[in-house]
C-alpha cells in the first residue's frame, strides 16, 4: 500500500522544467525549495554537476524549514534541439522556464572603466544574439515536442520574446524589466506617502531601457513610457514628477546584481499565476511575443494585456518599440530579422570588431559565438 501511495504521489505531481542555474535560476531553486507548492522540478544545465550542486544547496537549506523539495538535476544542451524536444515530450512539463544565456550582461563591467562605458553605451540589445540563441532554441524544442507548456523566458524578454514571436515560438510571458520597476514604484510611493503598498495601484508600460538607464553607463534618457497612479482607487498621477519617480524607483536597488533575487521572485510569481490559474494583475515583459513591458493578467489561459482606458494596445506597442531604439534595436522585421541601431553597430564595431548591421534569427547562434570570441580577445588585453 505504501508503494502504491508513493507511486500515485509521483504520478499526479506536476513537473516544471527549469533550464539554466545561473544567478536567476539558482535563486529560483532556493525560493521554491522553501515554499508550499507540490511540484517536481526538472533542473537542467549544460553543466550537469552545476545543476546537481545548486539543487543540493537549495534542498539542504530547505531542511531547516521542514521542507523536502523534489529536484531532478540533469544535463540539458540547448544547442541540441532534437534531444531537448524529446525530453519535453517524454516528461510533459506543465511549464518550462528558460534561465540560460550565452553571455551575461555584467561581464563587461570587468573591463577598464572608460572601455566599459563605451561598450555599455551600445546597449544590452547590441548583444542580442547572445541573449536570444538559447531561449529561441528552447522555444523551437517546445514546438517540436508537440507539447504545449507555459513558456517563461527570463533572458532580456523585452527584445528576445518579440523575435521568437515572429518565428512562431513566442513565450507565454517574460520576467523582470517592467516587473522590477513596477514594484519599486509601489515601494517608493509607499515610503513617500507613508501608506501601505496595498492602497496603491499602478499601470505601467515601459521597456528594459528604463531599467538600465539609471543603472548602467552610457544609456540615454528620454525613452517614452506610460504610468498611471491610483491611491485608494483615485487617480493621483498628476501629483508626481513621473520622470523622477521612475528614475528614483530604479535607484532604490543596490548597484550590483542583488536584484536577481527580485527577478527570481518575478519568475515564480508568474509561474504560479499560470499553473494555478490565479488571474493576478501584475506587470511583465514580452507577453505572447510583444515588445517591451505591459500590465497583464496571468491565469490558466496565459497572459492577457491589462491596459487602462487612457492608452490603446497599439500606442503601448509603439512606446516600447521607440524605447527599444535606445536599447540598441532599430527594428524587428516581420520575419524576425533584427536591425541594430546605427550607434550600436558603430560602437560594437569600434570596440569589439563586431560588424553586423542586421541578422536573421537562424544566424543568431553563429553571431553569438563570434561576439563571445571577440569579447574574450578583448578581455585578454586587460585582464
């Protein structure tokens, strides 16, 4: 009877596939190890030993709280699309979370200050091949698997999700970016007004660019956004200097990568809203392949845009496309072709020797490997 019960227990347990145990992925493991959800986590990384160690760390820590998470670490190579598709078809996860990336954004901070500032001014979107490739491969694997899990992409969702959307593998939702700024605005307003955050409601349309402008060198201000503020159900938007509020909210965070815990929280919140059909009102980037970030409702049906009456979806998309131009990307064509902004092209050419004005999604992998090689050559000169 015990064996039958155990077997039934594992049969009915839903599976979540997490790929990538870097900063965000490892934080996710630590958080979910201590929560009340009854899920089996398939934890993949190209480095299987890394996946094992981070699963061990989270499980050991959870023992202090009487929690016993079920983690199944494994090697997953997202360059092998067919093998990944086969795994997804076999395991049938309820949701897939991509936390993998080929080149993380903060590596350029290791360079001499002036060189870092120059490369940073190109924008993170200038590294889009590195940000896009693995998440796109995972999206293709999901499609080829024949399964239909929720797909949460954590890698620069404002810019990668729309490319994936153009080729028919759009994630359900992204994380972070607008979902880092929105809760910071709530917290800032709560502190300014000395009221509980639950009394404040906002609707925010903005882009990853608004997150990095106050934090990283070389970014230009002036990107458009939309922000509506309500306190106790009454609109109070006109009471505030919105540009200052947006900027100061982001500056509440430490200047290092501590915010990745909030990115992990954003991911878990979105996951639970989808798989448990919560219908929560929140903010997130890249819903169903749209560019930039929006107010959304997340439930069992996926992501639904939740704009106020003052702004249309077409206007919101335009805001994010214009903001994207200040984050390296001039345009994403209907076939997924990415056109870099002229300034980003010139900076990457002058500093790294990377000469690419545009690329098609299928060229992303080769260009990512080229960018990584050029960056390593540059690092050797200074580190």
